C-alpha cells in the first residue's frame, strides 16, 4: 500500500518538474499574429507574454480602427498561445502520470 503511495508521490514530483520545464520552453516559443492586412502585428510567447507590437503608420490615422486591429491581433496571438500552453502543460503532466485512475478527466 505504501509502495504505491510513494510511487504516486514520485510521479507527482516528476509531473511538477515536467510542467516547470514546459513553462520555461514556452517562454522561448514565439507566436505571431496580425490584423488589418498587416497594419498591426503582435508577437507573444507561448506563456502569453507580449514580446513585440508593430503598428503601420497608416493605422495611426483612425483611432477606432487601430483599437479594433490591436484587439484582433492580440486575441489571435493570445488564443493560439493559450491553446499551445494548455496542450504542452497537459502533455508534461500526463507523461509522468500515465496510469492513475480518475486523473484523465482532470487533465
């Protein structure tokens, strides 16, 4: 009984290390998105941190349009980053915890 419990604790520790490593990797993954046919470009990391933002001069003429393009570009990039992050963290956790009953529905 205690052997299984220690095995599970070991797997949890491995899963935690795997998740931390995945988070570090995601800091180096860059995701680009644009809106308005390239008038606004944004780059975010896999951990959803904005790394760069580029606005073409033409977009500066119309404040409302610029705001819309910023929202669109950021939502695209952050949405992709969120999907990527979720998949990477789930994989990191489940690789270390493959045979624990009931865990499938949680991850």
